[in-house]
C-alpha cells in the first residue's frame, strides 16, 4: 500500500484530527484516511448502502395515525 506523508499541517488541523480519532477509538492514520475518502467522494457507495439499509429496516408509519394524540398521550396529564 502506498504511503503518504504530509508536512506543514496546521496545528489546529492536527489537533482536530487527533480528537476525532480519539472520539471514534481509532488511530489518527485511520481517521485521516476516512476524512480523505469522504472529502474525495470515495465513500459514496458506502453512504448509499447505509441509506438503503436504513430505509429497508426502519419501521413503516401508519399514515392514518393521529400524531397530535400520540404527543398529548406522552405529556404529563395528557391522558385525561
């Protein structure tokens, strides 16, 4: 696999990358690859697949349901 070295990376970018990697529990290198892929649009297929999985798996909503009644039921004193 090719190696990419970056020089003169602004401290703010480096810090943000490090924090983002830490938040996700991955290495800075892996996070940098993810950010580059996303920035270059190379993750498009993965995003499309994720959207399709969400659409397939989300519950169907009954179009005849009274949303306002459900909201009232969820409020304190709303079931009287």
